[in-house]
C-alpha cells in the first residue's frame, strides 16, 4: 500500500526507488557531465557541469567514500528524496578514478568548521533568532541541519 505525502504525491515503493536510483546512475554515465574538483578539505567538493543544459551544481561528499551524508545542490536531489542524483553519481565515479588530481581552487588553511558553527550558534542565540515557527528556523543552536521532528 502506498501512502500519500503531504505534497499529495504517492510515496514510491522500494522497487520504484531502486529503479529511480539506477536511472540516475545510467544518466551519470551517458550524459556529458564535466566534473571538477573544487576542494579536498575538509572533504571533497565537486563542481558538476552539464554543457548541454548550461547548468552547474556542487556535490559535497563529507564522509567519502560513504554516501550517507552526500549532498547535491540540484533540484532533483532536493525534491525526490532518493539520496542521489546524476550529478552525485557522476561525482562519486569521477573522484574514485582521480584520487591524485589537484583542486581547482588553492586550498588555504582556515578556521576549523566546528569553530565556525560555534560562532554561528553564539550569534543566533544572542539575537534570539531561535524563536518563531519551525518553518522559519534555518538552524537552532546545537541542532543538526535539516533536522525534523519535535523540539
């Protein structure tokens, strides 16, 4: 039995999800996607261009080679909820075969990410920006991005 999402669309069955993921992997191979490494630190960040459509998306691989927390900035990744898209698939394939490539942008040492998030949390708490409905909160101090559920 399929359940309707809040958006009115039906939740895909496991077989439909597997087929959708397989389709994105196929498209990543067949389409002329240009993948470039932007950074290796603190984790791989790739720029994936589609010259036919004139689009450019970022693929972030925080736990590479694990894909559990991988992200892409394209709408397919955001809307479908599959945890993948053709850009992410192309990026993972590319980085596995280009382990020694240098990034496009010179990597410079910067503040550790934990320090950056602590400062964001401090400023958010100081301004009282945590008040208001859940839909208006981008990030609560100490919370995980895109967290769902009750407070």
